[in-house]
C-alpha cells in the first residue's frame, strides 16, 4: 500500500449524522451530533454528563500546519504519517493523568478510534494559556530586539538564547478576535496582561474574577505534572499552550476543564535533555519542522513576517516538500509519543474506512 494512503488529510467529509455544518480547523474537524444522538449516546454509554449536553465527534487529521499554512509533500503526501494518532495518544495520556491526580477533567468522554474523540460541548475561555520555562522562539526574538516586558511581566537583562527563565512565566494571548476591550487590539493571538483579563473577565468568558486564579492554578499544575513526567524520559518541557472551557456537571453546575489538546509536539516545545546538557537544542516537537522550513526556503522573512501572508500562502501551495522531510517529521512525532505513552503508534492502513466502520457499528452514527 502507498504510504500516502495511510495519511488522513481530509477529515471533514465523513458521513456522520449531523444537522450542523462541520467545523474544520487546521488539524481537527468537529461534527456536532443531533440532539437525539447525543441523548442516546449519553444513556447507552453512561457518559457522566447531563442528558441535554450537546456532544460532538472530533476527528484529527495528519495535516501539518506551520506559520498559519498547511504544508504537503511529494508523491501526494498531504500530511505526516502517524501525526494525528501521536497527538491524540499524547493528549489522552496527559488528560488521564490530570484527572487521576485531581487537577481537572477534560472535554473528552470517549475514544472510539486513535483518530477520534467524543467530546462534550464546552464554553471556551478566550485565552491561549501559554507557559514558558525557557526563553526561545518569539519571546527570544523580541527580547533580542530589546523588549523586556511580556504580558505585563518584566524580564531581567542578560538572558541568553534557549536558557532557563528565572521562573515559570504565564504569558497569555487572545484566542480569536475579541472586540471592544480597551487596550487589546482586535486581532487574533495578541499578548495580554493579567490586568487585561481581570478588567474584562466576562469578555474572556470567565464566570467570575476568582476563576482567573483557578485557570492559573490549573495551568501551573498541568505544566508541572507534564514537566516531571518528561524528566523521567530525559526530555525538557520548554513551553506549552493550554486551553480551558466550562462544562456542566450532572448536577448542572459549571466547572472549568482542560480542552483542545495538551502537552503535544504541536502545542509545546520539547527538547532532548541529553543534547541540551551538551549545549545543543534537539527539538522533539513541531518547532523542528518550523526551523526546517526557515532553513529550506531562501527568504525566511516570508514565514516570519505577517505582512507577507500572501507570499507565504503561495509558498505552501506551490511547494511539495521532499518525502524524506515529512518522514523525518513523522519519526519525531511517533518517537516522542511512544516515549511518553510507552505504547507503539500503529499506522492505520485506511484510517477513514476504520473510523466509518466503528462509528456505524458501535455508535450507530452513520446511516
């Protein structure tokens, strides 16, 4: 079988019964189930949620995005083999540990297939919750230009690239475009301060001002848990992005949970500790792919400069990366997933057919 056939690139065309449009993001597609199917599954499967909770099927893909573009390879490789299964396996692992250790629940209720989650509807907090343990990436680029204040936090002079920060920093940014917030530009992914959040907590979808402290606590606890687990396999947790939302428990009370994905190579930087001790940074995350793209194209400014977006989109559309590049990225994802979970990542021969079969026979969601 052709390797390209094992890649699930298009994930918004499954014949899942739904009466809403399929929402397709960079990597995942979301199918909102009908009210009848949601109720039926809650009863049949015994999900611990109120009976009127809307449910969705979330299907991951093997697409790879970087610099806000989707990239593809030669030989009709529309993604990275093993990437989707690796991301889900890692998130599943951390979400389970968070719950076992009493941090908070996640939005996942069931995992029918390595590419599929059944999730409950959450009201998202409109914050990309970012934690940083080391100075690298965009923070380093800004620091190098002389900036010392990030999200209202003052950094000392004299820090070196890729060095450990004096303390774990929380540097939030906006999730989506928020309108009418004083001092916060109406653009996606703009840095904000804790004061911005406190003064406008309702606009960020917090239920109360007190929940800002709860989100910060869950962010730090989640980061620390993953950090300690990664240390056991000689990996460094450099920085990460978490997302939070509200769901209702069976008594109808709102609770703050983790959502989206956590501690994955897409949402985090993970470095090999042995290499770092020897003075070298080896990326075990998507950052390695980003660096590869910066080195691959003659003018890296196209990838870094948001005002050159049309040129960047043309690069991604018109260039087919060598297959060995995508296979090297595949190895990064599957290797770190296997290290974290202790289990082998098996490539499906035909993931789409497997998903359809399971959702039809075991969940009766496909006519």
